């Protein structure tokens, strides 16, 4: 039973437009959320995170929104660039659990067309 | 030089063979992790270690074992490889103060 779900396997967006990647979770103990980006033949790299005490976190072109009541988070990329084409993983962790274990979603492949 | 390195990067082996994947890090982190990635399933945790004397099973540890030889080294072994262990394997590290994990480049393992 997947506790972190990314229901869209892929997303295609035109350069300059907004990309919105979605993630749902089922475990109410999750209290910290991260987005990772992965290029082919490389390991995932950290992109942006948010804790449950916030509903929004912004870093340049990347913004993550958290809706705790809906157990839903989203990553917005504005404007999208061809270099953003990658696999994006959503991950979650229970707050203060010893060890910082992360539970990952299946990933969404983003293609930004120029 | 990369902070987290994995060897080998690619490996093809036969069913029943023992194989070891190695991970080294220069980040000085105490915590290390092994994941496998399968299409449609994301990254799943195999084993994790919070220090040299601490080893814990993850979500999918059956068929795998690990060894933490030093703070900087964490190896994953498949005692008797089987085809459904064909996957992309990642090592990761983290410090004790945050949630972010730093990943190696991965090892693509094929079991025939």
C-alpha cells in the first residue's frame, strides 16, 4: 500500500508555462515533505521541502504548496525551462522520527518542450 | 569529486551469484541508506544505518544484507541474486540534523 502517491506518471508542458506536479499521502504522521529531481544516469537531488507548520515554501522558480487537510502537496515550476525535464519524486517523513526515513512516491516524468 | 560514490556503476550477473555493491561518502555524515528503484514504484528503502554499530531493516530487506565497515562506507550484498532483483540501486547519506538525503549516482544491476 503506497503511502505517498504521485498519480500522474508523466506531464508535458510548453517552455515558459507553469508546471504543476501533484502528490498525495495517506499517513497522517507525515510532517515533513521533500521534492527530489532526477536526471538519467544520476542520483536524485534535493529540490525543495516544506514542513507541516507552513502551507507554502518558495525558492526561485520553485514553490511547494501543502494542504494538510487534503493530505496533498504540489510543486509549481514557473516559468518552466527545458532543463527542468527530469523525473520528480515526492517524499515524506514523520516529524522527529529517529533516523529521518523517507517514503517516496513513484515519480512523475516532466517534459518541457521548447 | 563526488560526495557519494557507488561502485560498480553497472553490473550484469547470473542467478545464484553473490554480489556486493559498495558506497563511499566524503560528507562526514553518520547516516547511510540503501534504496532500490523500480519503474512505477519509486525508491524503496532496503537497509539503513545511523552509525557504524547500528543497522536497521527497511521496507524490502529480504534477500539483501549490509555491512557498515566505517563511517564512510556502507555495502549492500545480494547473497544469491535472482532476476527480480534487477533494478537501479542508490546509496544515500544524511546528517542527524535534517531530513535531506544526498544520493549517489546509482548502480544498475541486471540479474539474468
